[in-house]
C-alpha cells in the first residue's frame, strides 16, 4: 500500500493554484473541470510521479469550522519536507509569505508554520539526519 493522493482544503482554487505553484514551487499535474470546481493536483518538481496534493474545494459545510478551529489553535493542516527550513523560511518571507511560527527546533526536526492564504496553516520541516548505518 502506498499514499498516492492527499488533499488540502482550499477556499479558492485559483488562489491556491497560484500560491502552491508560484510561491511554494509545486508543479501542476492535473487540472480537470468538474462542474463549478476542478480536479486540481500539484506535485513536487523533485518527484513528479510521486504523491499528488489535491487542492480540494472547501465547500462542504463542515470544512469552514474545521479549518477555522485548526487555525485558531495554531495547528497546521499538513506538513511538507524541505532541505533547509531556515533557508526556505527566508525565501518565502522574501515573497511576503506570512508565518505564524518562525523556524523552531523540535527535537531532531526544525519546523516553521506558514499561512497558505487559502484558509490553512502549513508546516515546513527538515527531517532529522539518518542515524549511522541507516
């Protein structure tokens, strides 16, 4: 079993497409009209055949309160791995991305949390170095 697709609930697919591609650097994989919405996925340019992120419209009545509760409590909806959190933080700040948490060491990982402009907090993190022999 493998993870092929995951999603993030977004207020506006157009805005999300711009943020996730132009700012975060993902690449659009699928953009298929589905009535008023689209099947819109992005992938990492480093792994174009890897896990897809669906920019899922948050039109369901439960989505708004769910997202608002997470943001109010400062909880990221999902996390993306980067090679260097501090460098990515500086790059994104240069693009006027708003962070709710600056780079912070949390045991073996360093994390930062950003606002994706579409109703979500997103964590970026640097994975710990593998143990010798791994």
